[in-house]
């Protein structure tokens, strides 16, 4: 047995300051996939040293965490010694129980109790699960090395099937020691490590949360199999899900709220896809039953709970859920992903669609022929493999986002939800007729937006900023004429060597004939031509 004093000193000596606190997570770009393996390894070595396992952990598991980190190898040895797998090794009659509890409390104190947190009023015995969290004293930010060690510990603990399945009394000791401190740690972590301030720490924190949410996958991550097989939720883990109800609802919703600030690329898109793939139809049904049960127990259930399906939780499952709320000091408020966080999910969906549309596409061919061709034959085939992977990743994430948060198929992403970014050169992709197919609204959709029933953003005032030539097609315009006059205007600007339209209107004059696509202007122009023809002939 390894002395506990040795690990106590080890925990403090291995606590370096983060070396990538304000760096954005870097990975090998897909455009370099055709280069030699040596160049790929060099690109990996120049990335963040504390985040080398970002791309390999979902497939290699613990192997990726210990491959280049001697401290993690030693930590894994301590975990095997103090927290061995199997109920017979953690029995109450075993002499290791005292060492196990001391070891767990040491990890919790050193890693998770760095900041004392409070929810709302400090005098309240119970607090609302959606209350904002704040640190009592000065915040001590967690380091990247701490998150890596915490991820390794979570995977090792949940890899023992007796712990998440709660089939042995000793497993309650392990989970009860970790649950509440880990919940507070995630809350203050997401509140202070946002994608805008510290994207590296945010992505690492998400990886730790995703590992805790899928103990069925931790079994494969802890094995030596490479690549690790993929497993999904089963009914055997229902008790574990209910015992961590607010991890699957509140914390995951907080992650979606912060995901609105992410810079979307293939890596972040895959992270969102992995997170949403946890919520299978069976898991969503269980969370819906728990939501209905809490709505029936609440003294003032929300109005939306009347439409929830009746609860079918057994007596044992309902007792686990109530005990979870009492241990966490939470009120019996039914948190639902599809009700409390749908608006934020719609905002993320808007950002995904915008990132997909604004992603540069390769196109070749003559300028004028490309401008006046309604369906260019080169634009689909000229798309590189990286573009296809990027678009496919965001499409899969968008589909899962609609399913998990119950976003109706009638919801579309209005193009006017975003501020047009500055562009240095004009792209023919903006004139592609197929570009507006997903953005055009039906008359019913436009009526819903005018009455405030379909909002795509939490912003109070959303307006288009940019060149008038490329503003979204309005209801008073004819779409076919808008595209035609935009093409004519671009061609005229090219032949006259005028600047192309962009968001900076101070560059000089440019031709814009879009006003001729308005229905009223078309009507007046038709009347003028008819009168001229009648008077002259």
C-alpha cells in the first residue's frame, strides 16, 4: 500500500501553473492532412502542451492521457492502489476503506474545494437550480493540469461498473464524496471560464463533464482497446442518471449557454456532436419522466408542465431523485432542456448555420460566366474534403441539437440574425441561388416573426448591418429579381472597375440596382413602360 502522506506531497508538487491559460485550443488543421506524418507530429508538438489529448481522447481513452505525462502515470498507479475496481476490494470489512476515504477527501480538498461558492442568498437552506453561482472570496482559477488529472480520475472511478450501477453499498461512499463538490466545481468553472475569456480551459472542462455524464463509455476508455468502442445509454444506468439529474439538465444547459460564444471549427463541432450524442431517445424519455415527477411534487409547477407526460418512475427511482435534490440543497424545480434552454439552443443553431454559410468555398471559372450562371457546375465539385467534413460535422450537430432540445422543424435560421462581417474580397458564393434556400421564410413564418413568436436570438434589437445589396430578401421584394439585379450590379462594377460591395460604404461609389426588385418599383416601372409605349405608338 502506498502511504497517503506520499500522495499528499505529490499532489502539491505536481500543481504547475497553466501554460495555456489564454490560448485558443489548437489542433492540426484539416488542410494539412495531405502532408507527411512528420509534419503532423511537429504541428502537434507546437500546440498546447497541456491539451495534447484533445483529438485522441474520444478514441484512445486513458492511453492518450498517460502517453506523454509522467505525473498522470503516477496518478493512475495511486488510483489503482486506493480505488481498485470490484466491490470485494472496497468492502466495509476491508482494511482499505479508511485509506480510500482519506484519499478521496484529499482529492476533493486539493482539487475541488479551491473556491467556496454560493448560490443566491447565503441564508437560504435550498436554492433554485438555475440560480447564478459566484465565488465567496477571490477566485482561484483551475489549471489545465488539474482538469487533465480530474478527467483521468473521473474515468477511472466510473470505469468500475459497480460504482455507477450502485450495486454495492461502498459505491455510495465514493459517489457521495465526489458529487456535490464536483457539481460546484462545474458551476463556478463554467461561470468564470467562458469561451471568450479562456477557450482552452472551457473545452477541457467540457471534456470532464462529458466523461462524468457517460459512465457506460468510461468502461471502454479505461480499457486497453484502441480505438475504444462506442456505447450508449441503457436502462441499467437509470439510477445513476437520476442520482445526477442536475448534471444532465442544469449543467448541460449551462454548457449550451456558453457554447454560443464558441468559434466554430471542426474540433468544436465534433465536441458539440459528442455531447449531444449522449442524449439518446431512452435517456431523454427518462429525463422527461423525472421532469414530470418533479412538476407534480412542486407547489407551483410551471405552465409548461401541464403538457408533460405522466411520470412513470418507480418508488425506488423517485426516492433516489428526491435524495439527490436534498443532498445538493436544491428546490424541487423541474429543469427541462427543451423548456429552460431551448432559446439558447436556437441561438447555437443560428451560429452553426452562420458558420457553415460563411465558411469559404473554393470556386474556379471565368468571372462573368460564373456570375450569370444560376447553377454553377464547378462550385459543388470544387469543394475540398475539409469543407465537406466541416459542413457535415456542423450538419450532424445541428440535427442532434434539434432532437435534444425539441426544436421544431418549422424553425429556420433568418439570415438577418447576424452582423455581416468585414470581407476583404468579394466571393461568388454570395450570389449562388441555392444559398438562400434555407433562409427564405414562408408568409406564415414572416407573420410569426413580426408578432414576436419566432425569435432566433436573445438580443432585444437585431438589425442588418452591411451593404444594402446583400441584405436578406424581404417580403416586399421578388427573390428572382433580387438575385438578377445583384448579378448585373456586380458585373457592371467589375467592367467599370468600381469597388465591389462590402460592409464598408466609405470606399466609394458602386452600382446597386437592387431597388428595381421591389414590388412597388416593378409596378411603377411597368406602368411607365406601358404609358411610354402607348404615347409613342
